[in-house]
C-alpha cells in the first residue's frame, strides 16, 4: 500500500520537475514589486529635477502626487501617472529646498536613503529605504513611522504559504505532499 503512495508522489514530483513546466518557476514577487515601485520614484525624481531646472518655482515641503500634478507640475513634466504596484504605493513629494527633494512612497520610502528596511507585506518580502534628511519635516516623520509599522505585520498562514511557494515552489509542494501523505497514512492506520 505504502509503495503505491510513494510511486504517486514520485510521479507527481517528476511531473513538477519536468522541464518547461513554468508553474514551478520561483518568483521573488516582493523584489519585482519593489523594483517596479523604485522605477516610479526614479521617474518622479527625474521629472521634478527637470521642473526645478526649467522654472524658478519653489517646492512644497510635503505634497501628495495629485496636488503636485494639479497645482505645480503640468503634463509636460508628468505626462503619465505612475501606477503603484500595490494599493499602498502612494507617492508624496518631500523637500527641504529646491535642491534637496525626493519622492516618497508610503510603502517603499525614498529611492536614496541610508536606512534599509525589509519586511513582509502580505505574501511579498518588501525592501524600503528611509533617510533622516527630512526628519524635521513633520509629515515625513509621520509617514515613516507609519511605514515602519509594516515590520510588525504578521502574515496569515495562506500568505506565508504563498510566499514560500513563490520563492521555492518545488520544495513547498513536496513538503505539502509529504505532510498530506503522513496525515493520510496516520488516518488510515487509526
Ligand atoms: Zn511603493
């Protein structure tokens, strides 16, 4: 009887290992999301640098993307809105002066920061960066402490499973199959 189960597991494993089976390719989804968001921040930083070079305008100490777009920079500088890779990716401009500014994502922080924070965001492992440059800015400080609350986030069992599956699909499947097999055998012998 046990022999049949083992054959079944080996067949399943063989099927999953079979080349070209893209369903078991590992994907670091957190890294993909973080890279995508950092591209958005980079684009916003470059657009703002261009705006600063072209005009004599001052930058607000803190402003949401929507406000910047509607009352400061126009379509010449921001032709397309950045699409946040997560619902929590909302962009804000923080500045000390025309020369010292950065865009800030509520989940990923700034592009250039001396502090790196890694945390679990649902089934993704996210990397954020913060800087103490703007720490005297009340709104910035509030947003950073809000971001750091993610380090206390406890993923649900399903999120944990999804994370392990994405990072290492094959071993996650084999462990799951093994666990189910043990449960089944124990159940049958009772
Ligand atoms: Zn983001």
